[in-house]
């Protein structure tokens, strides 16, 4: 029952429930006249961080799951899939509550920023779930081959930031116009999930 109440609270806070109970096809509009529907909130964000709601899919969700795992909030069963399922949603909401973020149940810009900041810069020689987050984005979203560093989406665990990952990061940074130093800082993380 508590989980249902938290989910309803999260849906109310994000405006998603307002869309579901509003007029068919009508956008949710706040008292100040601003469109609060999920699509409008994504488009109106100042940052380029993607947003995800429960049930949505995308490899960015797998990246976030690894970052939540890095912080001790999530552990997959057998694989880290790309669905924002109930377990991941609970982990996200626990993380939002513990970090004094607004508990929305939406993987939003502020949640991304906190998760990435907590992960810190990720660089060659590191071994962590944050490395796996970087490798997931590089391989699944951007097509880099990271087999030489032992990365596979079929065997979740701490990734090893080796030469293949370093080369992929520097290539990616060059492609998107970032300083190609091979270090995954907040700007590189943002580009990995937003491009």
C-alpha cells in the first residue's frame, strides 16, 4: 500500500497523473498556465538531460541503474535492462528522498546531476559500476566495441576502464566537441546520455 501511495504521489508531482485524469488528449496545465505534461516538461528543461517515467525504456535508463547501483540503491537480478521498472523506480525515489531532491519518481535533470556528481570523474584505471554506466552508453547508444575491456551487457558488474574504453571516450569527446582528455566528467556524461 505504501508503494502505491508513493507512486501516486510521484505521478501527481510529475504531472503524469494529471494527464491521465484530464480531458482526453488535453495537456495538463498548471495554475500559472504552463503546460505540465511530461512531453512539455522535457521540452522546457534548460538542460539536455533526458527524462524517463515508470515503464519507459532506453539505454539511458540502464546507465542510471548502474549509477544508482554505484550509490548502493539498486542491484539487478541477472542483467541491467533498459526499462524503468518498479524496482528501479523505488531505488530512484529512495535516492531522491535521501539526497533531498524532490521525490517525483521521474529520472529528471536534477536526479541525473546528483547521480553523476556522486560518481565523480570516471577515468582510465577505474573499476566501478560508474564505469559500467559509461560503457553501457558507449556501446549500446554509440556503437563502440568495448570487448577488449571485458564489457558485456549480459554480465552486469563493475566495469574496468581500460584502453578500449579510454579510446572510445576520447573519440566520442572529439565527435561532440568536448575536450578529448579521456576523462568522463559531468559534461561528457551528459553528452553520452543526451546525444
